C-alpha cells in the first residue's frame, strides 16, 4: 500500500522539455515511474527519447489525459507560469499535481492551491521535492536509490532532510515519503499526510519532519492527539538557529517563543511523539519504537 502515488499512477510532466524537466523525467523513468507524456504547447506532437523509452509531448494537460488517462502531473515550469500551469491541470481534472517549482509568489500559491482544492485536485508543494513510493513510483526529484519499500511513512517540510532520513532508515524502508515543501502556503499539510498514513494498513510508524517558523507542527500535534493511533517520531530543523536571524525557508518566520524548535518539540512530546535533536538521533528513535537494534 501507499498514499497518493502507486505503480498504477500515470504521470504527465509539465515542462518536461526544459533542462530540469528532462533531467528529472529521466530519473523518474529509471525509478519505474509510468511517465506517459510531457506538456508543452510549443512542442505538441513531438516525442522525446529517454534511454529505452519514448515519451510523447502534448499541447495541453487535457490532451495528455485524453490520450493516456494520466492522473498525476509534475510541474517543472518557471515561477511566472506556475499558477497557470496548475490551474490548467485542475481544469483538466487531474487528481494530483506535484509542484516542484520554487520562487513562486505567495499570492500565486494562495490562488492556485485554493482553486485546485475547489476542483478536487490535490497539490503537493510548491517548492518541494515531490513524493516517492519506493519500488513503485517517484513523482519529483527525490533520489530513488537511497531506500527501499517498507513500513515507515514520512512527511517532511525539508527536501534534504527527507533524503537523509530515507537513507538512515534504508534497512527498514518506507511506504511513501512526501516532501510537502517549506513555503508559507502549501497544498498538502502534515495533517493531510498524517491522516493518510493513519489509514494506510502497511504504514506501521510515521516520521514527521518540521522546521522552525509558523505553527504547522503545533497543529499537527493537536491532530495526532485526537486522531492518530500509530507511533509518530519527529524531528524539528532549527534547534541551533540564532535568535532574531532570518533563516532560509520562506516559511521559517519566528516571532518570540512562537515557532521555535523548542516550542514545537514541547508540543509534539506532549502528545506522545518522540522528537530527536538530530536526524541521526531521530533515526535511532524510530528503530527503538519498531523494536529494531541499531
């Protein structure tokens, strides 16, 4: 089992013929993803060769869905065109849109996440690494060869920390790993993934990675208290962040004690979540909860 993405998922890539789109489409295909087409209005009707696979290019998401039955799109278009690309995918009825693009204006993200939700399209991102169900499908830029299928569900704000925990827990493996992105506005939240992992019979334990800024982790803690019966292990990036200093991610805005790593750790631990102070310690806590020797 998995959440959001399986081996049956049929994937379009909006922006496939650009540099990043080409590189990561090749990596997705190598991971076994069923990439059924790219979308570029200026190159409709062409095909692109990727090693042993030829992928058609469609003029629109609608055309791609009609021809292939695609139900997922991965968006690699530049920030200025991301809002229109997501709206096009939502209008076409796509079920899942994975928005990799970073640097999208917040008002655009607010507009397209709201619009997509009204249309019934789930957004993962923006400014995210995407999601992977190891051994089945990979939609985005997550390295596919650092872990294996298993019983841990992972939801993370951070791309690089997603990769590190996947690697550190590679001997156990993962059901699905979801990088939700660190922008102030994202389409899929920690809570959305917690609910999905709670309902997934093959996810035994959930790892939640957050970071300083905002209150998403505190809200996740309240949800865990009321709705999650599976064990959850957490990590909050930013324990060593200097006070009063602006940090990297757009969502990492700390005001007073609100949004600090310590406050988030306290909120999670109050509902039974064990929280590591480093990724390696977090991995050890996972192994302990699963009864596996480190």
